[in-house]
């Protein structure tokens, strides 16, 4: 029985779309056909009564009185995969009438990919990344598998050579891709692991097309922006959308695409044209455009202005794309009259205008979207086989947002770096600290300290800044020195590390922070006064940090030790090993050109600075811990890139626990939160994947 033909099963009435809606009793389905299914019964039991309006996601199954497996059923691939051969365990009759169990969504071979394009207007940095991540989170909470793609119109091949002040931090993926920080938002919100090809740039597209032209793939034709560049964009999106990003390695069903910049930017025109064409290739029921715009409120009048949004939507329509949803960003909640005005002048229904005002936490954004009926809209607009209500995953987000706003206890951390003027430079570090603080029911007070202001030269030039910086450092509960490049500010970081070591303040050094901790220890404990990194002093007589020639061939871009690497623990007597659950090894993401000199490690260990973790060959030092100190830890990798809201990074969690004086108690309980914390945090500690909820991861 082929899909698309109007066929009745046992006299049932064909549905309006002409397909057979066939739903089999659970007792006749195979062990792998439904998630969580087992060997089941050898003989089918009597089928439960069919709900009157119970429909299958693929519209190919119908209730049959004898529970026979039809040809349509064999053609339907349930999430578990495999051909129907035996009975599953879980009864289907428990499903509410008219509602398909979220974990049992069919994934038929002909179920088309759904694409959601997120564009922005008026200004950049308006929050498209958070909006796109929140939409993906909502759809994932409905039982769908979601992936994400970020398009950056700049000509750079990737973000690896950017200054953090250009576009914020460089986020590193498992495969070593150096990408835009928005991919970090996608990974944290959706709990997925993306790839470098999930970040498309103009440079990548043009390089791809030029390579094909040099190879002769265009058969002598003139290579132009249209159709060759636009076709390359579409092909890239369609191919990358199919790549699994969840742990279950199943093909995604939804692809959220964020187009960087604003509508009207000249560098973004080829991408807008590509999606103008793509909306017809994908078909209307599989393509949706969300436009994020700004509703400013001038202080002079206090009136919320809609004209910028009207002009932005007009420009978008002039380029061939019509927004299905208009998400309006504002400082304060928007009035209903403003919503009606935008609806009227932008030619959309009022329910297609969504308001997102500034909130205390980004965890609140998916909740605001869901409260304005976005699930119901997507269900109708994209013909999604989902229920109108989200699953427990979004309920966990709601509880997490509520808890975040109710926190009373405060833990202060001093972040000592040199890119402190823009918080996005340390976006993942901030999020990792925030995740850990939330886990122990504390509000994070992150104090950014410019490391140059801790140096003696600043005391001479500007004593006020110098004393203010040291005042913040001294009052902090813990100290963090993140990664970075270049010699500027390193002496100030060394001063902060020395303070943490001598005053027994909890300390975490990440990448360069770990290397500088080794330099500080060599100078002040081993009395090697000229100890340094060859990055800063190539002629030092005590090179405690050396370069890695195989990762530095000359070019700057993509030549470092990048991506997920394994770190093996040398000893069981390690705080960090206990925090990682007493694992023999961990796998974290790296981004560095320099390493601790392995020939000098014995001198450090004799004085109490232990190298408790190394790479698989035992040559590269990955983790340091100082004896007789509450928490003095350094890691060569970047654990912040793998931190998730409901699964905080162990090194950062250890720093927060030590800063609040609860680390020893936490370790004595076997790395379990105290009853007061665990009761409220238990809802966050489970795996956030919907497949688990319903059977069916400036830097160095």
C-alpha cells in the first residue's frame, strides 16, 4: 500500500490527505519498532480500542481488528528502526486520545526535513542566536530531533583568527572546528555536538566553488553568484542538515538555520537569494522564516516604536522572503497595541507576532516563546506530528529559570583576563560558571578584572585603577585565569595566581592559565627567576612552557592542537578525577600551540605541584593540582566548551564548590550534592535528551 494513495483498511475512512491512517496495536509491533520495546509476547493479545482521532505521525498505519502487520506498517520506520517481527512491551492504550506519544514519533523515510530560517533586522547582536537555540529547544522538547546551522557572511574561512573583540569568543567543536560563539549556544541549549560544517561562511562557500571550478566541474561555464554560489549554499545546508548530532546518531528532523548580520547587508545578499530559491525547492510546508527585529523605546518619549520593524520586514519582502513569525526584541514588555500595529503593517496575523523582552536569564526565553503559542503554530505551519504541549524537558527549563530567579546566596569569582571590556569574549567561561553556580543553588557574581591593571606599571600610571582591581581580587571567593594569547597582561595574571596560591584561594587555570600557574610556581617555589614560556621569551634559560612544532607549521588559521582529545589520569589521588566520577580518562576540547615542558616536570612534583593527567602517550601534561591547597587546579583543555545547563563542567563545579566551602563535603558524599541542593536540583540532573525522556560538546 503506497503512501499518497487513498486506500481504506478494513473499511476505515481515508483521511483528507489521501493517505491511509493505520495504527497497529502495540502487541503486534516488533521489539525494535518502538523505543524501549523488548522481546514482547509471542502471540498477539487482543488490541485495545482505537481512539477516535489517534493518528500516526507518518499517516501510514491504521488500526486493524486482528493486529496484522500491513505493507504500510512494514514501510514505516519507527525511531527504534527495523522491520516488524514481534511484539513490544509497553501498552499503547495509555496514550491520551488524540495525542501521539512524544517519544513515539514516526520517522518515515519520506518524512521531509523541516527548515526554520532565522533572520535579523535593524541591528546586529539582537539575540538571533538565543532565539534560534530556544526554538530548537522547544521543538526538541516535543520529541523531535533538531540540528542547527549558523551562516556568517564574512569572508574568513572560520573564526579561528579573529580577535575576541571582533565577534566574541572562538568556540571549539569536537572535530576541532573554530566557529562562531552562537554554535556554543546551540550546543548548550540543545545538548548536541555540532561539526565545523555547521558553521557556513562566505569564505567557505567561495573556496568550495572555486575549487570545483579549478577541478573543471562546471564544464567551462561562467561561474557566477547566481546560480553557482546560491546552489552551493543550498546543497551545503541540505547535506549538513542530515548529519546526526545527538548521541543516538539518528538523522535530524528539524534544521534551524541562523543567518548572521542584518537584512540589507551587502555581504549577506547571496545567502538571502539562496533561501529565496530554497523555499520553493523545500516546499512551503517544509520551510519557515522567523524574522527577529528591534522595537526601540526612546527615553525622550517612552513610546515603543514599530517603524524600524516595518522597514526591516519591507526590506525582507523586497528580497523575496516573507516572515512567518516576527519576533520583536525590546527592553520592556511590549504593549498589545504595538503588537496589533506590527501585525497590521507587516501583513501577518497577531499570533504571528512574538514579543521577547530583556529577561534576567536566557533560560527564560524558551518559556516566553512557548507561552505565546509557538508550538501550536509550528504544528500547523510545518505539519509537525507533535502534541500542542511540550514534554518534561521544557518543564525542567521552566523550573531551572524559576530557580535561577529565586537564588539568594552569592558566590563571587574573579575572572582575570585581558579581554574584559566585552563579556562575549568569555561567553562559554561565564556559562560554565553559571551552570555550576546554579547546580549548588548560588547566584554567580562574576567580576571581570583586566589583568594589566594588577601590574606594577599600572600603579605608577593610574593608582586608582590598580587598587580597585586588587580590591576586587582580594574580596573574590575564587579566582579564574582563562585562556588567551600574547604577552600583554601576563604579569598581572601571574600576580593573581601567586595571590591564589599563597592565600589558599580556590583557583582554576584554563589553558594559558595552567601554563602561567606552572611559570609562577617555577619562579617563586623553584627559584627559577627567569622561568617563562617560549611564547613570551624565546631565549629564557628555563623554558617551562614550550611550543609544539607539529601544530605550528607557519599559518595562523587551524594550525593548533584542536578538538576533543583524551586525557588519562595518572593517579587515583586526584580531586579532578573524583569530580569527573572517578573515570580513568576524560575527553575534552583543546585549543593551544604551547605545552608544559615534560623534561622539567619532576622538579615541580618534588615540590608538590603534581601533574595528575597527561595525554594518551604520556608526553603532554594536561592537568595540574597543588598539594595542601583547597583547590589549585590547572587544565590544558577547555572544559567550558562541554558544559551544559543541566550537566555542569566538573572543573568549574569544583571551583564553585571550593569557593563556597563545600568541596570536601561534596567529595566525602561521593560527589553528590547535599540534600538541600539535590532535592531542588534533581529535576535538572537527568539526561536532557527527549529520546531519554520517552523511550523511543577568548580561548587558547
